[in-house]
């Protein structure tokens, strides 16, 4: 089984985590820029963080055969400071051409405020005008449905192509409007404030898995990068085929991320009677058949 985690904060994880992920079939990870647990004091703090995402983390991942990709932005939790946010946005172009950068993210809303909306619009506009993919954080402590609908309306206003936007942290009450408008959606398996592997498997069955990615979003908080694997086990136990698992947990992220020329992983299609083996060596050789 090959797995791609479309949303995981590897800067918060140890090399032991990387090693275990590689041994359990993870061939690539996507790391959005996010909140460090405290508000950064200046734009240079973000610049140093972006250097870590584009310089240091790819090497750590590669040491165990995992391809590391990332996103650049100022996150929603720090976007309330408009002056600082604009200073960070001015630094972002320096990193967008780095070989492991997929686009702008995770931008979004936290408390659905006016200032958050201003900075969301400016970053989304930057992404659209420069042809970057977008990865979006939807609020989970405030009104998720209201925030999601605000985001959908703002994306329409800036002229974003829905096929190039992944809207993350959807739940049962927000997945339908996201998919109905043609966007990609992400389901986050996180012990606090998001959803369980079982709920995600239910939603995959109810909505079919098209334009859907599943992630662990593991970070410095109470989280587990193997919740994604627990979802694959639940989905398999319901009688879904190995190819169906590959399509959702590997090939869907490939399909979305491959819109960036920087993404190098290929989809996996099994031959008749073939099984996908969870080894880094086999995964590195995976090609379209």
C-alpha cells in the first residue's frame, strides 16, 4: 500500500516518525505553513521558517526515502495583524520557485474576522495571479460552516479555479458545498476539534471519494501521523479493494498536486492480481502502467 499524507506538519515531528512513516508505506508528504503555537513577532521569523520548510525538511524526509513538499503563506491565526501579514506576503515570492513548493497555503480563516478576510483575499489573489495552487484552512473553533461559505465566496471573487484549490478540514456539514462548487476537499484526522478515522471512512462512502484527500495533520499538539493509516484499515475492512484504497490515499493527492510542475510522484495502478506492498523501495519505483 502506498500512502501520501497531503497535510502534515513535519517540522513538529521527530526522525523516528519519518522512519515509521516510510516503513508503513508513506512515499510523500505535503507540509503547509502553519502556526507555531505562538504568534511570531516579525516577518523575518517567517522567512526563517520558510527556509526550514524549503531547505532542511526535504533532506530529513529524503534520508528515509520520503519526498517532502511544502506550501508558503501566513496562516489564519496570525493574519489578524494586517501590517505584519503584508510584510510576510512581500517575502513570499522569494520562496515560490523552490523545488519542493506546491503553492500558497494553508491560508484561510480562524475566527472569521474582517482582518483575516483581508489577508486571505490578498494571498488568494497572489496565488491566482501567479498560477499557484491553493491549500485552505477552514475554522474549527468558531463557526466552521459560516467560515467555509465566506471562503467559497471570496475564492469566487478573486477568480480562483476550483480544480486548483484544496479546502481542508471539511466535516459532515461542510463537505457538500465544497464539492458542489467543484473544489477539492480534505478530511483531517485529528484527535482534537476535527474528525476520527471512522467518520472519515463514512464520508468517503457517502460522497464517493472523488476530489477528496485524507490527512493526519500531525503537528506539535495532541496528534498522530498514523491516524491516516487507521482510516485505510477501516476503509479496507469495509470491503474496498486495494485499488480503491490507492485511488483515495495515494492517487487523489497525486492528481491534485501534479497540477504543480514541482510534484514528481506518479499514480499507481495495479495489474490484475497484484498487491501494493508497503515498502519505500517498491514505492520509489511506482509508475503508471
